[in-house]
C-alpha cells in the first residue's frame, strides 16, 4: 500500500507561520495563525510513498500590520524589511539576495532564525532543494529552540519522507511537534510522524501517534478518519482486539461513505466473532450486506462472517442455511476453504455425516496443500467412523500418506 501524502494543510500553515515568526519586525504579527487551514487529504494509493505536502496555489494569507516595539531603526532592519517585503509578495528569487545579505552581514542579528528559515523557503519554492536543506539545517543548528526551528524541522521531515528515510523523518516531525505552537501545525506534525513510524515498522509508536490524531474530534475530518482506520488496523495487528473494535465503532458512527462503512462493519464483525461476540457480529454483517454499493469481494467476506458467526453461536442450521442461500456469492480465495470447513463441521455437529463428507471432499479437491484440506481429511475420517463405513481403512491410509507428503512439501494429490 502506498504511503499517503503528508498533511497537505501544513504547507499553508508553514506559509502563515513563516510570515508570523519574529513578531513585529516585519510589520506583521502572528494573527495569520488564526487563518482557516485547507483540509488535508490522506488517500491510500496502491504502491510506494506518494509525494509529501503539495503547496497550495493560493497566496499566503496576509497578517495584520502591527508596530514592532523591538525595532531599532538601522541598516539591518531596513535590509530585513526589504527582504520580507519581496518574500511576502512571493518574489522568492528576488528575496534570496537580501536574506543572504542579512544572514551574512548580521549573523547575530535579532532576525537570524527567521531570515535563515525564509531563505530556505525561497530556495524550496524555487526548487533548489539542496540549498533549502542547507538553510533549514542552519536554523536547527544555530537556533534550535525557536519557532523557525520547528518549521525547519517540518521541512526536513518532509524531505526525509520523500527519500523514504522514514526513521529520520519521524525524528524531524517529533521536533516540529515539540517546537510548534500552532494547533494545526502540531497536529499535522503528529500525523506525519505517525506515517513515518508506520513505514519504518515502528508499530507501537505509529499506533500511539495515530491515536493522538484520532482523538482530536474538532480537527480535520479526513485525517481523523484515516487515523482511526490506522488505529483499528494497528490494534488488530498487535492483538489489541478491543481497541480495534472501539476504533471501528467510531468509524461506523461517523462514516458518510458506504465503502468505508461496509469495510468497518465487516472488519469489526470478524473481530466480534474472534472475541466470541457472535450476536454483535451478525448484526454488523447483515447491515453491511444491506448496503447498496457494497463491492462483491466484501459481500463474500460478509457472507463468510455470517456463517462463522452462526457457527460460533452454535446455530449450525443458521450456518448451513446462510451458505446455501448465498451459493452465488463468491468469498475471497483465502476464505473459501475456511468457509467450507465451517459448513462441513456444522453438518458433522448435526450428525449429517454424508453431507459433511461431501463438503470435506470439496475442500480436499479444490483447496489442496492447505491446512484446511488437512483438517478436512481428518474430519472426514471422523465422519466415516461415525458411519461405520467399510471403506474407512482405505481412506485412513490415504489420509496418512497425504499428511506425510504435505509435511515434505509435496502435493497431496
């Protein structure tokens, strides 16, 4: 699965913050931080990681002019004001020289952190990434506890993510989160950190970070939905089934799309079956099958879940009836043998041994070399024993030979 884009909104947040850092020295104050932030759109795509934040085509919002009480007239302030004027007009090529002159001529100037960061932004926006990274690193080295350092760390995390250096990206986004003061910026940094943890296989850390994003109900809805899905999947993978179910319940409660709703209903239903809660599972599977646009593969999983749920509940007639009534629904290939094994055992438990044997034979024929086929072979012998079948010794010998061949990696047929 391709890694989703990092939070798209953060590009505009950075633009706003970049105009607000160094309060007042440019004639701007940090009221830009209160601007609305466009929605991030993390969309899962099919292969390797997608490019990180895409810059908004809109001009950065202008902040309200304010008097800078710390400004002392002089050539350094004039130079910085001129650089910032060209920067705010988005003339980034032109802004490179005055910002370079400032950091060179006034290395200890009071705008040093902002000047280095904005110089980096000018290079970044003119696609001179090596120079941009050099400037961001200057901010992190020279001014490590400033707002500008948080912004620079975000940008460096972005570059690391694009280079698939996810472990380093997580470190940078951790710094950005700690230094950031804007709520949207901090949350975007956590989201991106979670992605980096996920793709560097730090599962527990990824789960913890996604839980933070999922817990912010007033934030970006699409990011929260994505985070909830990651919480559910990550919790399932780590064996935290109750946490996974809780996350799926939130997705179910908020879902506006039938595909998202159907997926959550089915996945939570399977977890309910695994945690011996078949009544809740059956409700979820029935609700999913009632959805108009449920994809065919999901229908197959839902039918499997219904059969499994009825079996877990001890309703063997229900399991058999569900299988019979949905004969035209095809379960995914990896579930077909499992589904038939449940149906065969339901027949066996009802002492319908002939029907059970027929079902177990289908498994052996259509799904050889699987653990379901081996189990079907054993259950078939149990049924023959109950039937006192005269051919049982022959079948028993075939079963033993099949097991030996399977253990050597050979086909059972």
